[in-house]
C-alpha cells in the first residue's frame, strides 16, 4: 500500500517538479513534549497544475530522479482562489468606504 500525504506547495520553479512541505505534530519519545516537524517532498506534477501555496495530496511512487519519489494526486485547495476572493472583498470595501466619504463631504 502506498502512503498518501497532504502538504503545501513551497516551490514551483522547475517544470513538472514541485517542492511540498508536509507538516506534522508528534510527541517526543524521551521528553514527551509535543513537537512540530516538517518533511520536504519533491513531487512529480505531470500537468503543472499546482502553484505555490496550494494544498495538495501526494502519493508515494517509484523513484523518478535522485530526489523525486512522490506524485501529485490532486490539488485539495488552491491558494490563488482564496487570495483573489480576499482581494476582491478588500477592493469592494475600499470602494464603498471611498464612496461614503465622498457623500459626506
């Protein structure tokens, strides 16, 4: 059975290759403290469909290069969609605020 992980795309500079940061929380074996850790995985993205900031699901695969051992399954959530929605909302609020200040004067 192949492992599946969910992580965030950190770099998309190379064609068909993504650098994905997989965060995890675990308890230290000796000191019992809760520790945050991360794993960097190099992922094969055949269609170049993921961008920086996207949350993606990856699966273990055969070695494709010296570092790539993972394949992209799907983009769970796109970062651009959230950012563009927030930008639209802030622009709308700014326009509304500007219109109200003009009406008052």
